[in-house]
C-alpha cells in the first residue's frame, strides 16, 4: 500500500512537470522563470558538491532560495528579511516540508554549506545564462565584458577585522570583490572575494579562464601591467584597456599631436627574460565635454577591431559602474550583515548568485521584445515585489510574469539637455582623468631581444 502511494505521488509530480514545461514562455510565473535558470542539472551539481551536508529543518533547495530571496527584501534588519523570505517560500511550496523558523538555525545551516558548492554551480549557471541571453549576448561580433573591484562593508567585529582587515580606514572591516560583468546586459559573469586590501589585478588573473571565446575585456587604468596582459594573451582573450601615466611602453616613432594608432611594446626591463608584448596603441581624441584624449591598448588588430568599434565598445565600460550602483544602492548591499567569517563568504556568494539570476531574468524579458533596450534594476525589483505581494494575498503566483517584467526598461533620453551631475560632490579627493602614458624609444636591450624573437621565428 505504501509503495502504491509512493508510485502515485511520483506520477503526479511527473505530470506536473510536463504541464509546466508545456506552458508557454509568456505564461510563466516567477517560480517558472527561476526554474528556467536553475535547472535540474544545477541542483544535481549542487547536491553533489554539498556532500555530507545535513540540516534537520533546512533542505538545500529551501536554504538557497530563502537566502536568495532575502537579498531583495524591503526590511533593513536581517531577521525581518529572513522572516519575509521564509513567508514567500512557504506560500510557494504550501505542501512541502516547512523550513526552520529561527534565524539562528538558518545561519547555522548556511554555515554548514561547503564553499566548494558555489565554485561548482557557477559554471553551470554561466552556461545557462549565455544560452538564454543569446539575442543580446554579442555586440558587433564580440562579447563585451568589464572588470572592476569594490569594497563591501562588514559589521564591526574583532574576528572580521582580523580576517578581512579595514583597508586603512580604521572604521569597518571590508570585503573586496572583483567582478566581471557582461556590459550590454549588466549581468555579472564571474567574481572573486578577498581581504579588504586584496589586489584586483591578481584576482582578475584568476577570473580570466572563466571568459568565453570572442570575449573583449574593457577595463580602466587600474588593470595595466605585464602580468594581467600576459595572462589574457596566454588564454587567447582580447582586451581593450585604458592607459594612464602609470604605464610605460616603447615605440620606434615619435607620437605627434595628431597621432591615431601604432605598434608599441610592453617589456619590463627589470625582468629581461620575459617576452616583449606587442600591442596596438590607439588614441581617441577628446569630444564633447571630455577635455582629455583617451589612450587605449589592445591585442586585436585593425581587421578584427576597427576604430569605430573601439569607440563604441569602450563607451559600454560605464555599465560596470551602473552594476555596482544597482548592487550597492538599489539592492542595498553596501554592507553585509553576517557576523562570522564563514557566514560572510556564504552571504556574499548567494547574494551574487541571486543578483546574477535576477538581472538575467530582467535582460531576458526586455530583450525578447527589443534587443536594443536595457533593463532597469530598480523597476525590475518593483515588479518582483508586486509578484510576492500577490503571492501572499492570493496564495499563488500570477502568470505572465515575463510580460510584466518586460516593462522594466531603463529610461532613454537621447535629447537630454541638462547634466545629470548638477552639483559638486563633497569628496575629499576629486576624480582626475588618467594622464598620458609614458612613451619611450626602443632601448638597446629591447632591440636585441626583438631581433632574437624574429630570428627564432
């Protein structure tokens, strides 16, 4: 009798899955969209990576979903966000096993998760995001990515100060995050966490293998140097990085005021055993309100990357700053709330996973109707809260979630006449544009090394 009931429940679950798969894309609910990204393969890899994870009241599905949903909560207090997310989960799974009711038990279960789980599921989710966003994934035949770093504040506890450091500020401990973001959609691709004084260049070198083929990495003047560019060239990735006065390159010509582009070499004289890097040196003259020219270095030749494409692609780099503004201001993740080292890392990892899925859903919904439009994080968050309020009021999720999410388009004002920044921001140190890079003539050592390279070829 018990076996027959078990077989009957299995058949009902199978029929429910078939009905959900046959449902059109336009009729999908928020939970259906989550399942569209977090597939059964994702959960299979997650369970395998979790290993001997055990929690009496918290299964892996409930733990990760509640942690993700708490990222978008209204409340400021950690306990209020937890209770709000748990109420949403219970309403979505009314017949499922009830998770724990206390915040302490939830944090204890979260601390038991192995960190390897997040490293294991990230490649699976990246492949799924790239497959779903194929319509808005390429720009002029390239996949535009931006890289930048930022700090997240932590509670002022002695253990966190010892482990993460205060970055010389002396007020709060900080967690440093270096992220790679897809620039045309604003979806984070990969990330790496470290101490408050971590090197963003070193962290980016660890993220380079995650980049797919035909990637074009845009970065500011903080990502210059032989180590970063050698790593990108070694993995066959292309880059477009702005140069400043902190870098010196070598050329056999004189750079005149009307210079446009040429061939330069980057070679550390202090380490003569290293191979010189041949780079394409591009200058974009000042236009409009910009008062200084932009100096760029790339390893793509003129046939692959024209000057018009360079100007268009480098303008997308500002989308990385927009991502950090959405993450830290719109989603209110400027400061994390965990109090132990294990919980801080796991809260940061689940928050980035949640933001990746959330922004990918918004880009998917907006890009289905018009690939030229960009999704708005703030408006997408409002649509998400409307879905959850409807869930608590009616006990079920409303259909056609993607159609409503497609309304979350970013404001387009091509005829804007007023400046966005109408006041001087009271900063201690005003931002200055990077200066002109140092361009020197070939030294004798470099000439000899280049002759050796040509003879060996």
